[in-house]
C-alpha cells in the first residue's frame, strides 16, 4: 500500500459512497487508476465490505470500551458468547496485559451495566475495566 491507497481508504472511510470520480480528483489520479486500486484493495482483503451505519436519531447511545482480563481461555471462546449481544460492535484480541478489548454501544447506562455484569460472570473472567467514550472523531 502506498500513499494513494491510504488516501483512497481514508476517503472511503469518511463516506463509502463517494464517487470514484470525486476520489480521483482528491487524490490526483485518473478515475480508471482509482477504480483499479479500489478493486485491488477489495481483492487483497484490505477492503472487506461497505456498510451502512444506521443510527436512530431519537435515541442517544452510550459508548464504551471494555478491557477484559481472563485466565486459561482463548479469545474465540468469549467472542462466541458475546455474539449474543447486539450492542457489541467489535471484539479485539490484543497484546499486552489486557486480553481483549470490546467496543459496546448501548441504549442506556443500565443496559451497559447489564452487559458488563454478564461478561464479568463468564467462567475464568478475572476483571473487566470500563472506559467510557466522551468524545469521538470520525476518521
């Protein structure tokens, strides 16, 4: 990946529906070159899909990251359990002291507390640490 690919990806992250012609103008490449780069990024697995992020404008959500610390388990064991929560947006097995980072978007603090409580009750779970999202920037 070069600087053009990174610029294309950044523009698609802002709006996946940005026309190729507009991306071409912004990165200073031809439309066909941008189209080919996008096709290669898709085939190479860098771009794995395009999604609509739907938000109910009448409902504010609570966003948080949960740090999970557990013993003698694999990330996949917990990921399968967490698929039951529609509020969980992402699970990442990470290096370091923390075993997993979980992104949650809940309708209320009470619902976030319920999710956290259930995760804390998982066998082998040692500790759950919550980080509330205060400010967010689109990338």
